[in-house]
C-alpha cells in the first residue's frame, strides 16, 4: 500500500525493470484497467498488487499472504483497514510496515492496542475460544544501513530507465488525447446536418430571459455610474432610507421657517444633522458620567441617599409611614408601604366612640372560684 498514486506507479515501473510480476490499482486507472489488475492478482497471474487506499476497504481476496505498507498511514484506522486484507475468515497472515521517525508515535498506539487485546484475551477463562480474537505478535526490526545503501544504489542505477518509461507514457497519453479529438472532429463532420437539426438546449433560462437579465444589469450599472460622487451609489437599503428621512425632515423645517418669515414671526432654530449629532453626543456623555458616578458609590452611600430621599418625600407629604416594616433591608420602603383595606366588615356605631358588640345566645359569666362543682358538691 502507498499513500500516493505517483509512488505506486513509480514502484510499478521499478518492479517491471527488475522482472517482478506486479499490477497497480489506483485512481489514475480507468474502470476496465482496475478490474483487469484485480482479476490478474486474484487469479495468481501477478505476485504483487501495488495499490493506494482505494483497495484498503471492501475487497475480499483469498490467498493474500502478506500486506506491506510502504510507509505508515497518517491514521490508525487506515492502518487497520489495510492489514485487514490478509488473515481473513480465521486464516493467518502477516503485515509489514516501513516506519520513519516522523510517524513512530502511530506505531506506538498500534502496539498499545495490541497489548490491551492480548491481556483481555488472556484474562478470560476459555482461551481456546478466544484464539480468533487474540492479537498477533508484533516484532520490531531495524534494517541495516548496508542493505539500505545497496538498494538505494540499485534504484539510482535504474533512474534513467524510469525517466524513459515516464516520458514514453506521457507521449502515449498525448497520442491518445489527439486520437480522441480527431475522432470527435470526424463525427462532427460526418453528422453535421443531424447535429444542427437537434433543438438547442435550454437549461435554467431561455435566450429571451438571458437578454432581459443582461439589459437589467446594464441599466443598473448605468444608474450606479450616474450616482457616483453623490454618496448614494453603494448605500444599503437601511442607510438610504435613513438619509431620505433626514432630507425630508430638513425640507419640512425649511418650509416651516419660510412660513414663519412670511407671517412676520421670528423663525426658530432649525434642527440640522450636526445639531442632532451634538445632542446625541451630549446625551451619551451625560449617561456615561452618571454610570461612572454610580459605579464609584458604595452600598452604604446608596442606602443613605435613598433614605434621605424618603425623608424628603415624607416631609413634603406631611405624614410618616407606619409599621415596623416601613423600609426593607436595602432601605426601600415600597414593598412594605402603608396598607389600604380593600374590603372589611362594617362597624355599627353607638354614639361617637363606642362600638356595640354582636348579640349571642350563650350567656357567659366571669369565673367564680367558690362555685360548687356538680360531682360530690365540691
């Protein structure tokens, strides 16, 4: 497996020069070429299949003895799918991955995952039933520098031949494209009358609609060109409406001023845009000053100010609030203000200050300690 199509094709050329039977499977091939390469590998006509991640999933080929990763994939999931092409349906298999220093951390994750699976399998009682789920043995090997140097020199010696093959393939590709264009021109010449007799294709808009859209666009560009310099050519709808409203207000003020002059009255001050902006700035400054003063005050100062306002209001009204809960904990007495009776029983007045009690059928008397009780005369 390779990460790129170019690397797979390059090794395909090198293997062909070395006499190794192999086939390639990647995205640069047509569908018939892919099926042909896959069938040749399945039938055993070639010994090696050079593929990208295109063949990492969904392929079940029997008899795959080993999977070799030219380099460690960037994701662990991709690595798992790649090595899953071997050891399928309970059969055995091997995988080999060439790893550099840049992706060593990914192999550490794979080793850790395999160790966890092995411990889980050993912890179960029935080990024989868990042989399928048990992780395989992972071994690490370092390729000797002499071996690496030998094959590097061998590949370097094949570099001129590789360049020749790539050049020949580029020429063949250009020839194929030229042949396709020639066939296309021949078909057009041979079937000109039939092609012209076909109705013209209309997609989302007809020719008339396209012309109307072009005319509307040209009219819009003309209007924009006329308004350049007035400040209105790039305005949004909101800004344009605000500007029109200001112009109407100024026009109405000018008319009122002219009427006052005609009637002999002294004209009032005209509210201009600058005056409105000045008023807004003054209001903002005043609000900021109030906010600053409020932030500097403590809770005690606020309570004292509220209490003084309450006393001034009571002195002005000429009466005091009644009740123990005239003010709350924060000094605000609005929650416990003087109550007003909305409904109550009417009192029967007897004279001016004396109220009559309601009559009862029971005759109550005061308690007499010398009164004899019923039992035993006590």
